[in-house]
């Protein structure tokens, strides 16, 4: 069986060198799916996953080798954050159904996940403008739109089977800047002290970092979980073949500069989380109230009903639960 795999790999490499168009499509399709190793192609920096071509014979018999149909069928199954049997109720992901409907409308267009990321950045900027001009209900609506688009960019990447460190880091960079300016705008229209606003921002980031820390650990401990995000971001990742290594390096360095203090703080609170049992669904559902989507839903609700001045103190008091969650993880989920 092992030698059979090696033969298939060598055949695939030979076919690429001779550039046989349809077989290249077929092999590249497979290599990008659930593979065993990587192989360098000619003099480029592109790497492709190699998988067992167990059904190559049946695929080559399909009329006209309808790759579009095959890819569409496989993409619907590809790259979930978690396999279906491990999914939990994520209250911060309430926008996912709308995000999927949106992605279904654009998945056959040239719109890229990064372009959707720009859209959620624009939605956030509009929300900030509305807060500063006392259009609180409209601001709340655009905060929700921002959350939906925030889910849509990753959904589009998974649908198109195009994981990207560019999108992963750009998404997080946009998030932290928008979070700061959301609170800065709220500070501007209320009587809150500036340092209290800064404290609320720090609390908001720590909450989100705890949720992401546990969620990434869960994905890494679960077979079939998405692993674009790392438990500890301590080195520049190798860019996927669809993106520039230089861009990934710049975005990684920016991400690390912005998030390192929060990542280290949460890691110090629970260093051994990765050695625990697989987190149960009830625990992850509980932690999901710290997901950014739910945080923004709370902010949107408060400002839409006119309780703008409550947002900043609420985010500070909301942090008390962080220590409860860490205690549960350490003492219940050993």
C-alpha cells in the first residue's frame, strides 16, 4: 500500500512536468485535499498536499471529467472548523446562516474572501460614524452586518477551498482596530473617563482571546478540525500556494504586535489547557458568550435602545466570568 502511494505521487509529479491539462487539474484537486505530505513543484515555492488517489480510475471515467461538479460537491464538505459531530451551540455565531446564504450568492463570482473582509471593515466604519452622529439604531444594525460579514469571509474561503493566512491575519487586525474605535466613539458621546474606556477595551480583548484560545485548542485536538489558526502564534507560517509569503509575513508581524500581550496574558492564566480532555460542547457553548459576534450583539443592543453609557462599564464587569471559565477548565476539565 505504501509503495502504491509513492508510485501515484511520482506519476502525479511527472504529469505536472509534462503539463497534461486535464490530469493536472485532477491531481491538483486531489493534492489540495486531506493529504499525506508535501512536494515542491519545479523551481517555484508552491506546495501541494498529496492524497491517496484511491478513486482516480472512477473519476477518469466520468463524462467530460466534470471537475466543476466534483469540486462543488467536495467543497460543500471541505474545511469545516469542526466536524459536524463535534459542533456546539456557538451563540457568537448567530450570523452564520445569513453568511452562508450570502456566500451561496457569490461563490461562483470572482469575489474573494479578502474582499468580503474589506466589506466588514467598511460596515464597522459606518457603525462608528453613526455612533458619533447619534444614529444609534443604525449603528447597531451595522454592527450586526459587520458580524455577519465577519463570518462570511471565512465561510467563502471554506466554500472555495482556499484557506489563507492573509485573510486570517487581516480579519484579526481589522477586528482589533474596529473594537478600539467602537469604544472610542462611545467614549466620545458619553461622559466616561478615557482610562476607563481603555480598560474596557483591554477587557473586551481578553474575553475574545480566551474564547479563541479554547476554540483553537479544540480544533487542534479534534480530528478533521480546521488548523489555520495556531494555539501559540510564535512563528511566521508558510504561505499557501494562492498567497504571497511577503504579505503573510507582514500581516503576521502586525498581528503579533497587536495581539501578543493578550495572547500571553491568557496563556499565563491557563498554560496547560492543551493537555486537558477534549472540551465538552456545554463548556464551549458557555465560553462562546465571549466570542466577538456576541460581544458586538450586546453592544448593538445597548446602543440601539439608547443605553450607550452602559456599554463601557458592562464590558468591564463582564470580564468577571473569565476567571470562572478558567477555574472550570482547570478544576472540572482536567
